[in-house]
């Protein structure tokens, strides 16, 4: 099992710290550093900056938002980043959510599975430097009855195949990831509940005559080290409450639905109710400790080492850590602690 680092969003006042973390991950031998985007910093700019400041570690988007760019623009960005980084770019894609898609990008959040399938097909064709034509339900290239012509990407990526990942939560999207992607970007991954999710991915792999061999399972896992496990969990409550309660609408919140499928229906409903009512403190308190414990790495290095073995046994191939708690010295210490835990776990 390899290790990754998720820097989250840029521009939150800790940019120098994030760059220091990325450099440390490069030195420590991490496999990949990911950057995110929502409606603030964009991932490609951050990744270009990080790639210029590192030597060996891959840089990946977790994620580029599908409604934010045409598929051809995404192919251009991927090819450029792969060239600038010397063949170290990984392309993570996701549909975002209805609030951001429709409220920020002005793109209807309808038929996300069909749109994603066509989007990935076009991106792959462009990156193969084929003359770009496509006739689908959601995309048509070139547009008919107009001056457009079929074009070919002029940039030559370093690699013939840039790894492509999908962020997926629901069963149908997981199956799609298995079918059309090289890996899965996961949030709130609990090894104890992973069998059903991986079975959905495996069904998608089987549909194209493939297995899970070579497929990269990549959860992002918050990490807080320390002997006081309750205090470590407390530090993760704001993040968990935001996603379970406020990342989406009352009617459509993918992460809340995931918590329900994991057996936390009553608690997930309470977190959402309190969060949407403006009671952030109550929402954080309502997040079950067991949910945090199963989806995070908390406690002393020895306990984290034991959990890393569980993650590896559940099928995780790249475990991405989020070290968002504390000052820079504390976050760097956490990063090194994770490495020590991995060595102790023998992974």
C-alpha cells in the first residue's frame, strides 16, 4: 500500500504550509500529492506550482470538476500538466454536486453517469491525439452545420496513458469507475464497510473483462496523532459535520446517504438537521465517534499502524492522508508519524 497526501484547497491562509508538506512528502517517498477544487482555488494551477517545487512525487487532481470544463479543455490541461511535471500527473475527475454545478458553473446536474461516461471517452480520445469527433447524447464534436472542424491535440503528453481516476460515492457511480477509470477516489472510506463498495467497482471491471488487479483504490483519510483518542476525534468533527450536514442539499447529500448505508441513519439525519438549522456545534457533537474512528486515523502511532494494516487488508492500494490539524510543525510531524506507522505495520 502506497501513501499519498491531500492538500485540500489552496488560498486558506496556509499556502506556504501546504507547499512545505508537499516537499516533505516528496522527500519521504510518498506516491502522490493531490489538490482539490470547489469554488475557490483551481486544482491545475496549484498542481503546476507543486510540481515545480518537487522532484519525484506524482501530482493529482482530486478532483477536476466535470461541469467546470469541456472534456477537450480537461485533456489540454492534463497533457500540459503531464508535460510540465515530467510525466507525474494523475487526472482525477468528479461531477461535483448539484449546488456547485448549477449554482457556480450554471450546468444542470442531470444524468451525471451518462455525462461522465461520454466526458471520459472524449478526454481519452483527445489524449490519444486522435482527430476529435464524437456523437453522443450529451456531447457532439464538431457541432453540426457550423464552421467547426475535427482537431487533434497539439501537446504530446510524456506518457502514452495518463492515469484517470473517478470520485464516486453511490453504487452506480462506483460501478462506472470500475468500468472506465484506472482508480477510485474515495472519502469516508471505512474498511469495515468496504466490501460492498469494492463489489460495485468489481462489477464494473468485470463488464469490460478486467479485475481489480492494477486498479488503484485511493481513499483520503484524515489523520490526527496523539494519545488522547477522544481529543483527536474532536478535531475531525468539523470536517465530518460539514460533509454529512452541509455538503449538498437536504434532499441530495451523497455523503449523508453513504453514512446511512453504513448504518448511521439516525445520527446522519440529526447531523444534517442541526447543520442546516445553523447549529454547527450541535451538528459536530452529533457525529458518532464510531463513524470518525472507522473513517479516520486517530490516536498514537501504534494504533494508526494497526489501522493501516486493516486498510491494506480491505483492498486499499494508495492511502491518501489529510493532515489539516495544527500548525506547520505539527502537520509535518503527523506526516512523518504516518510513515513511521506504515513502517511499523510492515506495509
